[in-house]
């Protein structure tokens, strides 16, 4: 019989985007404590060093860096290529990185929040999907937001243009709607494969996702924010809890399934988003 203190994720491989700070950092460390070999995918090797050191200081802690710029498809492809070349399984993909309140375009010309939060993760997931399926049972967790409730739909022209609003928060809501739709559609497409999918609202968390929100809105928001440790709870629940192992395609809030918005439950919209995303990432 296994020892009572055996690490439940021993031998498992996890890849987490944006794991150098905030929710992602807490998630990475907690998964490593449970025995997972963690790949930290983020833009800055310098800024990732602290979490790599923290994990490597744990008993048998294993962590590696994967350079990743989600707003650049070439970088996403290189990240996936680098991981796949290792020949390792992938039991847990956590699409965690996010940007809110930024304005502009990605390298390929998509609205910044949509390109980073949705398309970058869509492409990364697609590139890793065969390896994930071969590693089943496996999970794909996408950090969304309750901001998706504010989005009335997806303007297919607007997501190909520079951010229109001053705060960028309207566009953030659309990007998070895309996260929920993507996770649900992915769950439908992977039914019976042994790979389950989850999207979630982590709470309004004090992390660098808000770094681009203009003052004073960003300052006012931070007064009501919860800690990254609190915010990581639902991510960790979806990633590790045995109680959700048979669930797929659902949206979670405070570690429980929650009904997402009406448009987020539209399978036709989810399918159209998938098809357009496939075309765009080429």
C-alpha cells in the first residue's frame, strides 16, 4: 500500500503559462509540493527565476523554464516544440497567463486581450493536444473570469483591430468569454478520450494581470482584491481534485460548478470560435 505521505502527483508532468507571478506562481509551487514536475512557461527568464528557485528548494522539487510569448504565434510554436522534444508525457496543462486592461495589437494583428488570453492558449493547446491525449488521464484547465458575463458576444471584426475602449476591460470580457467557450468546446471534442477540461473564475485577484489597467481604475480595483493564494484555490481544485475527475467542459467559481453566461453556453458560437481560431492560427 502507498504511504500516507506519498505525493499524489509524483511522476506527473504539468505545464503552466504565466507561472512566474500571481495565481500561476502559487499553482506551480503547490503542484510541485504534490510531486509534479512543473514546466513554467512565461516571457521572462529573469522574472521566472524566483519561482524556479522556490520549487527546486523543495524536497525533490522539479521545475524547468519554457520561454513563451502568447502574443506571438512563432513563440508559442517554439515553446510547444521545445517541450515535445523532451519526449515527456503531459498530464496537466494550465492555461493561466492573462492580460487585462492593455491596449493594442498582437504581433499577428489581433486585439491584444483576445490574442494573448485566447488565441495564444488555443494554439498552445492544439500543439500539445496529441501528447496530452497520449498521457491520459489528463486535464486542461483554463483560467477565465466572471468578466465573461459582461460580454454580449464576439465581434469578429473587432478582435482583428486595435483595442477600442480606453480601459480595455470590454475587450477583456470578450477574451474571457472566448476562454469559457473554448474550454466547453474542447471538452465536447475530447469526450471519451480520458482528457477532461475546466474553465474557472479565480476571484478578482491581486496579480499582475491588472498591470495595464489605467489609474485610477486599477488602484480602486486593488482595494477589493483577494490574495493569489486564495485565487489559486479553484485552479488547484480543477487541476487535482478527484471529485471533478469525471466532469468536463464546465465552468467553476469558488471550487464549484457554476452556470456561465447565456452566450457562453451557446454551442454554435463555441464551434464558430473554434473554426475561426483554427483558421487564424494557421
